[in-house]
């Protein structure tokens, strides 16, 4: 099942509705397979929505001193409004 928030052509792990995973398992799938839907599942688990998670990411970035970052999704999919700098990534 394709996550509607993952653009066509992006890597997924084909996680099916109704499957259950631990947070650790989802993090492993996210990091090892670059499974974009795992990022969205974790975002929804943490904040109820990918949009809410993006807001948390932006708040945290400001708290730790990031100067030129804006996040609009949990998986880093391309968007003109989703950006960062090398300095900010080093801060993160």
C-alpha cells in the first residue's frame, strides 16, 4: 500500500495497513532502507500527523540554534519550502 504522503518514485518498505512494528523496527527500516513511509508512521505516532511533526522539527531546530532551516515533511522529500544548510545540519 503506497502512503499517500510519499511521492511516487521514492523508496518505501511496502508497509501494509494493520501491520505492527516497534519504534526501533521502524527506525531500522527508515535508516537502512530509506523507507519514506516509516518516517511518516513515526511522525504520526509522535505528533498525530506529519504536519504536526514538521512543526515540532522546526521548533526543535530553533531551540538548538539552527539559523536557516524549514521542514515541511518527516522524510525529507523534495519541496521548495523544505530546506536546511550545512551549518544547521551540523547543529542537528
